[in-house]
C-alpha cells in the first residue's frame, strides 16, 4: 500500500496494511471477531417465554440462537464482506451448542474465525407471570348499557370482540385478563394493560356505537413517579344498527355509527342525518332487528309487493321502500303501528 515502505514492527517490505504492518504482524494484533464461550439466557417455566432485551417472548430455537449470536458477536469495525454461518445442536432442554463460522476482510487481508458456543438456559419468572400470580392489573373495563341492563346475548357479543382482538394481533405478554365477572347492570374486567383496554374500547364503539369514558386513579408511587390505574367505562346504546326508532314523531332506521352518535335514515323517503347521543336519549325503539323478518316477494309491481305475513302466513301487501332493487326477490319487513312495512337498506347479503 505504501511505495518503498516497510513494516514498522519487523521491517518486512511485503504487502502492508493501512497502518504499515505486514500481514504476519497485522494478524498478531488484529482479530476479526470476538465471541464468548458461554451465553446465559433466562426462560420462564410458567409460560415458556425467553427474556430478550428486557422483554419476554416465545421463540423457536433457531431464531433464538440467531438473536443471541447477533447480541454477543463483536466484529471489527473495519471489516468488510463479513459472513456469519452457524449450526445449532440441541443437547437437552437447557443446553444448546452453536457451531459458528465468521469470515471477512480487513485491509484486504482475509480472516476466518470458528467458535463453539454453549447457550445455557436458567429459570426466571417473567414479569407478566409474576403480575398474573399477584392479581396485578392496570385497567378496569366496565360494560354497561344506557338506562337498562345488558342481556346475556349482548354480553356475549361484546365479550367475544376481546377474544377476536387478541387473536388477530401480535402476542403481547401484558395483554392478559386478571379477573372478570358479572356485576349489577353489566360486566367488569380487570386487564393487565392500559393499551389493551383502550384498543378494545375503540373496537366496541366502532362495532356497536356508544360512548367511552376514561378515568385515572393514583394507586401508588414508584421511583418518585405516580402509578395510575385506568377505568374505561363503555356504555352501549339501547338500540343497534338496523333498529327502527321514533324520534321527533318520525320513524328512522339506525344506519351506522360515528363518534358523536349514530347516522340515521328516514323510513318514508331518502334522508340521512347525524344524531348526537343526547338527541337519541329521546328516541324510542319501535321495531328492533330481532323483530324484523326477511320474506320472499310473491308478486310485485312498480310500487308494492305481495308477501306472506310471518304472523299468520296470510298474503299481505306492503309498499316498496324508496331504495327498492327491482331484481331482488326478497324484502326486509317490520311490524310497525299495526301494519307490515318494508324497510330500506336491505341488501342481498342480509338474506344469507
């Protein structure tokens, strides 16, 4: 690298490194990599999670070994074209052996290192299991309804959304349920994570409407920082999407949910409007979705259709809704003010 130069240690004039060392002297002073002979790791005997960079997670042996190598292998900052290969040998439940080969170049000198590393596993109770055993919880979720008691069917519908949320997201060891059960007027749950409670609350309001109220309570101090517990109170509306309600002496269909209240559509003609939760306190349910029926159209013309009454199976005539699809062979009807009415918003998927 240097013309008419020599090694500053032994005087050799062969190929020199950037700091004027011959290859022999350079290799005596430089190591491509360093790796400990033993790596100690911790595994929770209760949930089989491994401690990884301060957190706990389940992981396969190969993936875990790769992670331990990345955390413990030190490579010279000047190295180029570094290649790392390893083979894992499982000795027993607590001991694995890793055969590791590392190669690369430093100042155009090729280096190659080989290691045999033992990964030894010791028991340690993880933070989530410690908290579960100690009945720890960070948040309380209260499921209620506006002005009435939730039915068992409603409670099941609300509760299953939590299982669906947990099943559809990346596993988090802090997302656990400490305690749950029926209380007067609803259902209470103690959860291990505040973010778990908030995420579930957003899902509930999106699917069922209603309101969320959050309150925080100081329950202690740790290292001078206040420890708080979150209470998320979800209040489900007394009505659901598809219900017919009477508001200001007009009949409306609950169409969808928004943050400040439902979107409602008028039964008589096409009109969609937003209503606040306070507005809906004056609403009265006239025909819930459970009281509505999907029936076959026997005959139809441009304005009406003949269908079979679900009550006594006699033929009855109903006026077609304003959004009627002439190709549809079915209608959704409800018994309102002593007569059968065809309801707007029916789609072929509703008949499935």
